[in-house]
C-alpha cells in the first residue's frame, strides 16, 4: 500500500473549521485527532496548539513533537485531512507514546 505521506499543510481557517465540524475525532490524554476524507489524492496535515498550553517556546516544542510523530508514522491511507490537537500532556509526552497514540487515534477516527 501507499504510505501515509502528508504532502500538504492545512493552513486556511475554513479548512480547519470544516475538519472540526465534519471530521471524526478521537482523543487520548496526550493528543486529540480530527480526521476526515478530503476526496483528494494527497493527505493534508494541520496542527492546533492553543495559547493555553503556554508560551511560544512551549507551543513550538509541542508542535515539533506532533510533527515528528506524524512524520514517523506510515499508514496506508490517502485523501485525508488530519488535524493534530495538542493537549497539556503533549508537552511532556515521549515520542514513542505520541506515535502509538496517533496510530490508535487514526484508526478510531476511521482513516487508518
């Protein structure tokens, strides 16, 4: 099967809103995932890291942890918009923990 390559970023506000509204979500303590089929060839990945999580340094670290988990993950999926939503636990999660959580969440959200 083809790998789960996140070719594009979700950047536009309305794309995020659509994924929240129409997507299926699943949550673990260290991560929340919203996913929906986008009817396109590629997958698109977005990140949400709230100001509540802390200062810019903390938020950027959380985003990096999420991005690394997404990059490390290879799943035979195509045509999905996926948003990774950071939780307070994201800040202290180990990479392996994040990857496992992401794997199980994508399955539960029905895209893996």
